[in-house]
């Protein structure tokens, strides 16, 4: 039988040569529970206080381990077949960056100030500048850098004329 509890705190531990993490949980009634944090190999993330945890019983007396967490602050955005991971501000719980593997084959990496998108066609959009699969770069104003020339250019001159 499992329990649902609210995360109170998270602490990384090192004991007898073993690294593990403890999560203090409030089951909304009774004493707080401390359980060992379990996650997928390669997933190094911490729940925040206020997250909801799903607990399963362990073979020790009265022991529980959180095996999953729910973020109750941010609205889920991933669609069917997609994977989205994101970092959160510890003070507010709000999303501050993300990596989103989209079902159409594209990948979006973003934070509050910029976005990089590997499009399904293999091109890359970096804040509006697009690099094609052949390496051609078009800036955010539509100028194609490989074919862009200026008029009135003289060798050694500090300035050039307007683009043509």
C-alpha cells in the first residue's frame, strides 16, 4: 500500500561509503516520514518543498520511499510522445529553463532570455538566426550571410556602403 505526502525537505547524504538522498515528507496527518529518494539512473534532480510525493512501502519496519513527484506549481506542457525536462527557481517553484523533445522530431532548449530549436528538418534556429542543414546562416532580419554583400567596399576601409 502506498501513501501520498508533501515534500518538506531534501538532503544529500554520504554514509558508510554510499551516497544517497533523504526526503522528509508530511503525510498530512501523523508524524513526518523520512524516505530514501529513488529516481531513474542518470536523473539528478531534487524535488522542491511543497511538491507532492507518491510513496511505496519498504521492507523495513514502517519504511517508505518516494518513487515519484508531482509539480503542483507549473502546468504540464508535453504532448503525447514528448519528453520535457525543466529547471525551477527554488524560491518560487516556477520554470526557469527547459529541454523539450517534441513528437515532431524537433528539440527546444530555452530559458527566460533565449531559445535554441533543432527543427525536425535538421535546421537550427538560435533566437531567430537560422542555420540550414547545409550550414547557410540567415540572421533574424532575413539577411543570408553567405550571399550578403555591401556596395562601395574598399580594401582597408573602415566602413562599407549599404547592403545590396
